[in-house]
C-alpha cells in the first residue's frame, strides 16, 4: 500500500499542479520517522511511503521520484538486496538511492555502494543521517552514515578555545565551571559546541 504525504505547507493536494512540481521522496520502509516528515515538509518535498516493501523498479521510474529510500532489512525473505539496487539503478538511473540498514560493517557498505546505492544510512542515529543523506545526494555527493568525506574533514576546523571548552565538557565540568575557569561567560561556553 502506498501512502502519499503532502509535504507542501501551503496545503496543495497530491496530484495538484503545485504538488507535481515538488521533489518526490519515495520510501520503502515499514514507517517513516516524524522528524524526517517534518524536514521534508519544511522543504516543500513530497513523501510517498510504500509499506508493502514490494520494490518495483518500473513503479519507481513511473513515479518521477528524485530520491528513493529503501529499508533493506525489511525486504521480503528471498529478495536479493544488491540485485534490487542494481535493477532500480538500471531502470531509473536518475533516482538517488539511500539504503537503510542495521548492518554497519565495511563489507556491507562497500557492496551496497558498488551495487549503486548513493547513500547508506546505519539505523542508529537514524533520522539525522537520513537528512544528511538527502542533503549530500542533492549536492551530488555520496553519503555513508558515520563516515566523513575528505572535504568535510578538511572543513572542520577547531580553535584552541573550542578545544579547551570541549575537553572540559568531556571531563564533566558544567558550563558555569568552564566559564569561571576560562574567564568567559556561560553564553560563550554554550556557543562553542553549538557552532561545532
């Protein structure tokens, strides 16, 4: 059964002219986290949920979806995960695929990306990684949960003061104690980890 959520805050119905111009995220999963629905709604994106897990490459192609998320752990028994990804890639090459799985070993991740997955999200922490995956795919990047790209590693720069604050936080100091020790305000203490 396919449930289509209207992600347009203006209230247009699926199938209306406004809805047809929105990007569609097609999800094959038993459920969708409310946080992901909220994130999509804020970006005026549509969500279509297929709870039956009958991943059909022809249906995906016909849907016009830009993004596809598949919880491969919920696929019916006997369904080959890698073959399913390859079939979708062959029939709908423009669709960006994010695979959701509880398996976090390097071999699984490598096999999934080699089969054609653009993103791999390990189920914990689940929702944030789904959002990061969509952002990365939208920018034309590959995303693997918990693995920073070279560009992201280079972009993370930490000041000496931020390092001091984080080290004191890690050792259990309160924001007030850190502020007193470093002669800075509590608001400044709170701003350092928030910026990171």
